[in-house]
C-alpha cells in the first residue's frame, strides 16, 4: 500500500477543522460504514446498524487516537492512559501473517466481530505511529480550515496538499496586507 496514509491517520481525519473548532464527520453509522468501504483493503466491512449502536465508542477511540497522533507530531510523550487504544487491541489480538504477495498483514488471532476487528486494526496503526522514532513523517497540516494529519513526502512539508498550501499562502498574504 505504498503511498496510502496509515489507517490511524485516515481514521483520525474523520474530524475536520473549521476555523478553530473541529467538525464531526462520523455523524452516523452510515458514515463509519462508508469509511470502512473506502478502506476495504485494510479493514473488514462494517454494517451501518452495528456501527450506529457503538458510534460513541468509535468516536471515543478516534478522539484518543487523535490525541496520540497530535502528541507524536509535537514530539511529546503519548497522553496517558491510552486505555481505549489498548482495550481495542486486547479485544481482538492481531498477528502478522504472510500474504501470497510476500507482504505481511495483520489478521485477527481468532473469530471477531467486524467492528471489533476494524477498531483493532486502527488501534494497531495508532500504536505504531505513536511509537515511531522522532523525525517521523507524520505531520498536522497547518493550513486554515484543515488541521488534518498527513505523511510528509519531503522535509519541511507543512501542508497536506497543494490546495492547503495555496490557502495558507493566500491567508498569509492577506494578513500582511492588513498589517500595512
């Protein structure tokens, strides 16, 4: 999956910054079902009904992963305790297995409900990113109205994409003009 953002990044990005506040993108079980479909190569399909029943739990895990990734970007220790992340990994232990293409992929050690497996995969990705060495390519876009996590492709990259870079430069230019 070269080029794709880690699973924890796409999951944490189910919140989007609008101004100074973050907007919820997981408004219903259908939204989580759609996210799982988008990530179908990496997580099992999850039904909207099952997702709706546990939506608050899903959001709470996402918020804890968001905090872990934010601390990792800032070079700070992980917020303690990471109980929801660890709990998701205890519910569905994942073990690496070699795929026919020679790549390793995490699989549940036993039978698991699809939503529990999805949460375990996301938690495993978060632990891997939070435990990465300093200098990791994980970053938080500082463009106005973004605030999304992304993986840097080059040193010093500050924005997740060209559109955010343009917005940031336009905002900076407007601020300079107002100062004059």
